[in-house]
């Protein structure tokens, strides 16, 4: 078999056989452009015909995503975002484990949270906030009383001047809880202006006077409360049924107080 012909490498000048130089690796017969197929010299860095980089195949075009695949990815992305939003909302609304009422933070668990009132009427909102404040006051939770009482008063103010006697009692009790006896006295005066023997007006007047240190007015108001109790209850006013227990407890307290004073 004949030996392969010896060739001079066009790149480095070394004598070599085969297709590539054994010294520098350059093609002995010249290279071809990987893009257009034009013949290249050993020293060429770029194709003189198309300008492609010598010695490298033309870059394959980036595969395109089919329209149906693109739509699928978009839908998947939207679903993921929606899921994340749902999780955030659920976590934000989730009540603590020891919570007794949805949306309210239990005593001692940090700053109180607001009650979700978005689905309630204005009257229901005011009533819910009143109940929440009174429960906090009964349990001695001053932090939540200070938080909810102003909200509850504002909720009743939103209703305007058309407050019935039961609502005015609520506002007066809220003002007392918020350490604003003057506000409670204003509600008492409004009730007594409409009816000078109304038990709610006398009750609020007595409590407001006591909070302001006016013992004489507190005592006279309680005496008037007891004196008019039976006649007022006989009227069977609908507002009295709303706070029957409060009226009974106030009467009993006033009666005990009067008896103790008489024994002195």
C-alpha cells in the first residue's frame, strides 16, 4: 500500500500526512464553512463568503414554543399566582387557636385585631362593636376596650341623629368605658329630655356623675331610678327588654345602697 502523500501545512509549514497537521492541527486540505460550505484557508478566522466564524457550525435556531404550549405555560403561571394570593388571604384571616370570636385577638395576645364587619349593615356593625367592647370591659381587658370603644362610638355616630333609646344607652356605656363621662352625661340628658323618668337616662346620669366625682347627683339619680322603676317597667317599652338584666341589677344595687345609707 502506498504511503499517504506528505503535505506542507499551510498554517505552520510543517511536513505532515493525512487530513490535519500533526503539529498544529490545521486542516491540510483546507476547511469548509460550516454555514455556507465555502472553502476556507487554513488561516481564515471568518468565512469570506458569509462571514460566519470559521471552524464552527452555524448556530442552530432557537426552538420556538408552540402556541398551545405557550398558552399552557401562561395558564399555569396565572394559577400559581392565584393560589399564592388565596393562601395569603386565608392566613391573614385565620383566627388564632385560642380566639373566641372570628377576627378578634384574645386578651394578652398582642395588639387587638379588628372584627370583620364588611358583610354587616351599619346598625349590625355598631351593635357588634358594642358587644365586643362590653365583653372586653367585663373581662378587664383595657387594651381591647381602648381599641374597640372609639370604633363603636364612631359606628353609632355614622347612623346620624336617629338613635333610639337602646342605641343611646349603648353610646353612653361606651363613653363610660372610654373614660368619657361627659359624653355619657350628654346621652343621659338627651334621653331625659324626651322622657324625664326614662330608666336609661337616669342610669347613665347616675353613672356619669359617679365617674365625675359628683356623689350628690349620682345619689339623687339612683333614687329617681328606684322610685320610677315599677311605673316605667309597666309601660313595657321595647328597649327595656333589650337590657332587662342590667335594669334589674341596677335597681338591686341602688336598693342595697339606699338601705346601707339608712342604717348609718
